[in-house]
C-alpha cells in the first residue's frame, strides 16, 4: 500500500464501503478499451484513413473518461463524428453508438461468463487478487458494502452474481436503462445524506478518477485500486498516476495485503 495522504477521520469509525466494479473487483470486462478505440476510429473516419493524430485524440479521451457512464463516452463520439466531418454516414445518437459498443463488448464478456458457469474457469481467474477475501472481511466486520458502476445496471448485477459476489452487497447500482444519470454520484450522495453518514465513515474504492474525485468531494476516505487487469495483481503505473491526480488518499494494486489495508482503514 502506498499512502499519499492520510484523510481527516475526525475520530469516526468506518461504516460503509462503496466499490467501483469493473477493474476494481471484476476483470470480466478487461480489454474494453481495445473494443472502444477501434469503434470510435471506425465511426469517425468512415472510408478515410486513420491517422496518428486521431488515434492520439481517441486514446487520450478514453483514458481521461475511464469510469464515467458509457453513454457520455458515446456522446463524445457522436460529437467527434460530427466535428471531424469525415464520415458521410453521420449518426447523431449516443444511444445508437452505445448499443453498437455493447454488442461488440459483450461477445468476449459472454464467453468469459460461460466459462465460469460451465465450470471451465474458476471465478478467481476474473477477480482482482484478494478482492473476494477483502469483501468478506468487510461484511464480517459489520461494514455495509455497495457497488456503483458506469456499466448498465442489469449487467453489473448479473456479473456480480456470476462471480459469486452478489450476496455481499447491500445495493448494486449501475447505469439506469435509457437514462444518463450518474449512478456513482447518486449512491454516494445517498450514503452520506440519506443514511446520515459523515464523510470519513465511508470509504470509496475504485480504479477510476470519477469515484475517487466524488469521494474526495464528500470528504470520504478514498482508496485507489491501480490494478493490472492482465495479471490480476500488482500496480498499473498508468492507473496509479490517474488516481494520484484524482486525489486518492492511498493506492493499492490489489487486495492481497488484507492486514495492511484493514489497519489503514481502522477496521
């Protein structure tokens, strides 16, 4: 664990944990960037040639937008298609692009899920190291656990179930169907305001800047997970830099150091 700064705890004990899902706990959607990038390039260029400047633009956008709802990424794509003016078949509908992206993404995701349900692959092949053990530990310690994700709600619930984790979560919130609401912000606000929790009574755990920045905004403890989704353990330096910039109080690559993480959280 790398401690960047210690949060102001005000003598309060931890009561709730809000997790991001993809890349923080689950690796079922690992490689989504390699599906989104060619989709964006294809839609922008039409029949023209892909150039290095455009590749750079798309990659930079994907990197800085990690963690937000897919709808907003596809809204950017719709705007880019229009502004570049290279594709004569211009579709000005983010939902159309989102449907196309989901269709392509779900092909490998579905195969991974089927490999688990058929017994061909153990769930640990798609879980960040130590994540299930850490979640169990939080439950046994009386901490309420929530999931907030930019992925569609039905998919997050199903994937948590396939991985055998659904039972641990008090609530799972994903992107609502047909709406561009921010599930992460809504869940975090509800935790703090409706449940009458003070910021340091909540820890926000995720691999993206969105949940980290939201956590800092409400005064929560923020634990950044700079996961290497290929190896399922260790630190991804690109994610680490992103999380430090977003204001994470501490950085881990995985949940292998259960004792160290729990001690830092004061559990």
